[in-house]
C-alpha cells in the first residue's frame, strides 16, 4: 500500500474515532426511547427533522443520558424553534395565540380554580398553554411540579413529527376552538364551508372547488399571525355612535370589570386587556382586521356580498348586546339593593363576568345562581349568536344563540321578581 493510501485510510479512521462519541450519544437516545416511548421515536422518524439529521440533542440538549437524570432533558420553548423557523416565530408573536398563557393568568377565575385544570392542562390551561411564557412564569410552573407545556408550536404541529400537513387540517384547531364558550369548530364543520370541505376530502368534488378551512380564513397563506376584528370578548373601542348600542356596550364593559360601575372610568383591567391585545382599541385597528377578512372572503364571493354578510353579523351583535345589557342591569340592581351581597374579592358590588361560574368570588358556599345564568348568557349564548353569524351557521346563530339569550333573560327577570318578593330588608 502506498504512503498516499495509508494517509487517506488514517484520515478516515481518525474521523470515525473522534466522531464515535457523538454518534453513540445520539444513537443511545433513540435506542433507549424505542423501548420507553416508541411512539415519540416513530413520530420523529417520520418528520423532516429526521431526514435532516436534527436529532434529540438539538432540542433537548445532552445533559440527560440516563433514567436517573431524566429531568435534565431540556423541554424546548418557542425560542428553540425560532432558531430555524424565525419568520414563523415572529409572525406568531404578533397574533393572539402568543398571549394565551398571559391572558389565562390575567383572568380572576384562574386563581380560584384547581391548579390541575390550569397549570396541569386539563382545563383552561390545556389550550391557553399556547402562549409565550416569561422566565418567571416558567419558574412558577416548575416549582408547582409542572414540567411540560413550555412550547406553543407543538399545539398545532404536535410532537415529534411537527407536521405541516397536520397543522393545516381543521381538526388541528378543534381541541381548543370547540365546546361551551367558543364552538367555532362545530359552527364551521356544520356550515356549508365545512360540508364542502368534508365532501371534497372524500374525492366527491373537483380538486379546484373552493372549501375554506379555519386556516384559509384565519391563517391565510401560511401566516402564523392570527387576529379577528371583534376578538374573543366581542367588545371593542371606541364606543359606537349609536347611543343605545354605546350605552349597552358600556354596561357590558362594566360587567367585564374594564369600566368602574360607579364612575364609568377605566379600571386596571383595561390596561391588562390592552397589554394582551384582547380587543381592537381604535377604529383603524378594527377596520384593518375587517378589511383583511373581506379580502379573504373575496377569494370566493363578491366584495359587496362579503361586506353585507359581515355587516349583518355586526347588526345581530348590537341586538344581542341589548339583551345582555338589560340582564346585567337587572342583576346589578340586586347588588345595589343588597339582595345579592358583594363577594369579598369582587372589586365592586356588581356582576363580574370574569369569575365565570364561580360567582361568589371563588367561595363555593356563596354562589349566586342568577349570576351564573347571566354568565351563561354572555359566555355561551351571546358567543353563539354572533359567532354563528360570522361562521355562517343558521342553527348556532338562532337556536343555540339568540333563542337561548331570550330564554336566559326571561329566567333572570323571573328570578328577580321572586328574589325581591322574598327579600327581607336588613337580612
């Protein structure tokens, strides 16, 4: 063998020798987890990460190397994903999903419910985990024993396949956007949009046929920034020029704790709402989001039709707000007349919708049933009324929404009459 070939052979042997520890460490993770969590390995092997040799240590570090130090495995947050997916991360930070965790913790109800439902992720925290956490918030979770839920990206691109196709499927939205307070998925699925999607998926429509999904309307062209004109609370600023609607919305803002019921002035909650971008605070901000949606609708419909349909949604919201404001005024009068006693941790003697069903301020021995009906009217039935309109779902807009709001108002009026009849002054 010539000296040249000896040198070449020596070079390759050196590469193998010095690279061996790295290969061994990488292989050890995979080999071990094939037995401990085979589904995770299978998902990773199906991912683009696997094909690009982005292995376990890229995301989890290399401190964990055995069962005895499993807690040393780093659970990556969004910043780790941002190392490679910078554009998507920047888009995400500008949308409402990025405020999921902060908005959860801004709610007074969060702090009177069981931790397992919040930090543990089997209640509100299961969806509101989708939100960038501060170092202090992560530390607090770890101190309570919650080791997971540090990454928003895997809410839609689930571990460890991180599939784009999965995130583009409407069912990726279903876990969070369904149920009691925001059944957008059910509204979409049973609307004409959802029907066309289901039929097209079965191959019964031409591939060019339009079948809008959640992502098509709310995350168009692959953007990770999501906002809506009305927002989750269904309120915005400035107040409308219509005097009746302005008065009704002022009443709702008082029941949300954003305005002081006595003075009408903003409270500290308004600062929180501003900080987490929960509402559009200027006419321009609202119009920007509305015009984006009109542009999306115009992919299939005429602009005039889109504007008419969205305006009709605004109109039904005005009527729904009038019903709700009337109900709030009735319950507020019961507080004012001391028929309902103000809970100790309520800021005002006034209904507080952000305590949800815990209408005694978290004291389950002092729950107010009429307040619970009022909350249901706001969070369940008003949501269905206007969101049913915007998702083009007749049944949700009427039977699950408007009709239930009228039933709630009737029940509140009847309870008000009964409570006043049996109330003994000074008791």
